C-alpha cells in the first residue's frame, strides 16, 4: 500500500508546474510521510454544482494548478472549441495563477477567453457572462472559506451557476483528462484581457435598481480583506450616496485575513471592528461583504449606542417588500426551503408569485419567469427591477446598495430598519429564525447523524409536537431529492436539518412564528425563548446520538 501511494505521488510530481507544491510534495515523499500523503491522495476533490473548493496544497485532494488545469480541460471538453468563456478571480492565494492556468488551457483547446482586469467580486463575473454573451464563466474563489482554501465556480451562458446534469458532464470530462503537462496551452483559441469598462457596465446595471431618491445616510463598511471595497464604493458614489466609511485594517485585499478567525461576516467576532467604527462615527447603517462580495451583512443601531446584526431572513423580508412595491407586472420572488416562510406571506399579500427551491442560488435563479428578487438565509440576495435581475446570482454589492436606499428613506421619515421590521411583524406575524451548526473533522459523522435521525425521529422538539416529517432525500415536499430532513412542529414552527454543501458542517435551520398582539418586543422575547428551547433539544440529540 505504501509503495502504491509513493508511486502515485511521484507520478503527480512529474506533471506539477507549481514550484511551491512540488517542494511540498517532494519533502513528503522524501520523508515517506504516509499519513500526509494519504490525506492528499486517498481521494480527490469532487466537481459538483458548487464546482471545486478545498485546501491549497499538492495532490488530487487539494486545490492546486494540476487540479485547476484538469477542471479547465474538462470544461473545455464539454463546451467544445470555438466557445467563449469569461474568467474571473478574487485575491486569495493562487487565485490569479489559477485564472491564468484556466485561460491557457481553454485557449489551448480552441476556446475564446475574456479575462477580467484584476481581482473582482464574483457578481461582476456573473454579470459579465451575460453582458458579453459568453457560453460559460469561471470564477476562482473560495468565498468566505478559511485563508488556506481556494475554489473554482462555473457559470453557464445564462449567467447562473451550473446545475445537473451539466456538473456531472464536466466531472466525467475531468476524469478523462490525462497528464496536464501534455495539454496544449495558449492557442489556437484567443485571450482577451478586459479593461475597466466591464466594471463600469456592472456599476451602471446595479445603480439602475429601484433605489428611490433618499440619499442621506452614514454607513460603516468592511469588505473583510476581500475584493468588494472598490466596487461597492464606486456603486455608492455613482448612485449618489456618500462614500461609506471603511474599516482601515480590513479595507485592502489580504489573502491571510489577519484580523478575523474566519472571513465570514456571520462568524462571531468578524464584525467587531466594523461595529466599533459604526459606534465611533454614529453610523446609520453597518454593511459588510464577504471576501468575494457575493454576500451582504447588515447591522443597525438600536438607539442606545449599540448595534444589532440582522439575520439573512430579516434582510430578505425588507428587500422583498421594497422590490415588490417598486416593480410592476407579473413578478415572482423566491427563496429556499431553509429560509423563513415569511417571503411566501409577503408575496401572497402583494399578489405576486412565490417560489420555494432547494438550497443554493443556482436553484433560486431558476424558480420561474419574472423573477425580480431571490434570497437565501445565508445573507445572499439578488435584487432586480422591472427589467429583471442584473446579476443572476447572489450579489452583495447590489444588495448593499438597495439596503442603503431603504435605510435612507426610513431615516428621512424619522424611522429605522428596526421600525420597518416591526411593521412586518405586525402585518405577517413575527418570523424568528436561528441556526445550529455541528462542525466536524470526519464527514462520516454527518452521515451517521442523519442515519440516526431517520432511524429514531424525534416526536417532540422544544416542547412542540412534531406533526409531520419530510425526508427530502425522497423528494418529499415536491422538490428534487436532496439530503435533508424537515420537521413541522405544532404552533407554527419548523426545523430543517441538512449537511452544508460547502463546509464540513451539519446545519439545523429553526423557525418559530409568533403572532403580534401587543408590543413587538414582547413577541421577540417570546420567540427567543422558543428558539432557545428548540436549540437546546436539537443540541442534545446531535451530541448524544439519541
């Protein structure tokens, strides 16, 4: 076994063009570090609807130049010569290298490549695919993953992320690729290096969203060491807002993300510097993008010198009602099975169509014709107008701009986003959501937990009776099969349990709906207690395996 492992490692070494991973792998081979080699060669990163994502390093179970070149060759094999692909990248370690490798392989296979002019937000790439009438797009990014990771996201010609069966076709084509040092590179296809005009086109599109005319607003902002800062600032200025005040320590791209444990605005502590800045400047609004700026976090002042970060569902409800009231015609809004049920009630009240999809924007975007707004609870939003969605994916820049417009209009009326949330609670009931996540090192623990829940489903959670259970892997609920369980609870509550599609986590999504008959604050306090009881029971079940 050890001899076969060493042989495979040496074969990989022969085709690896990267001196960094060659040195890493050579050292492991020389020391015969079988544990480290097994970790890199016992499996490979699987290409799926999320593309590729993983830790940087040598071997098929890591993100590296060989893995990326194989992915590009597989994509070229599915598309065929003569097709057009837009390639973008963020500022993570090796992102620009992987983007250039992709361009070299694609042009070597006879495709035409348009390369974005530098590290840019993912929504700019998604926008560019449609604007340039390309057949596909590639974005090199690991979004909000840890610094040691990178990834490879593929878009199709409609500007949205790939869905089955395209992912399986590309995966099969990747498996058929031989040694990458034998791939033809740099022609006969062509490479066009795009200029800043494509960014200007994107800014023109997002600033044409329905933003109203209120502009007086003081914003504290962070791009979390990512690539969103310049583009978001440009969007705000072009729309007529003042430039947001940025967290100095996090203003510029830095692939090491030195000020945060995880470069994800939803993680504890990630927003501390931004909240401190907001307090210092007496901000009306707190905004953050994740490192590739496809997601947007929102915080609001509470009037006592403190700030509260809103949930993705709260922001989703505010954005939905804004878009619906500023658009006309036959429209649809959509979200996923793990998001709040509030959007369906908003849609019904306004007489617009509502769609519920599997998790992921690749599904939201395909919910149906006339889509003007889509969101997922993980702070991802796509905001549109009567002309449609400028970006057919989540867009943290367009969302931030629209939230600012809502907040500015509220400020002009002497109100805040909290007041608007209270209005919605009175109209539709208080929809309170929360999450519980179990992070693991061994993915088999997630499969074991799901198997235990199927074998011994809970009869009660948080003092509520489980009135119905959907096994989403069987397609319960009328959606395509996906790994997950959904429990409907007495008293208008719901729990969804599913493995994360991008991280080694088992995630539980909780919702309780509390009617508001008096003070909204009282309803919020009651909802918090109800969510706490649900969380406690789920935590005990997952921890004990019972």
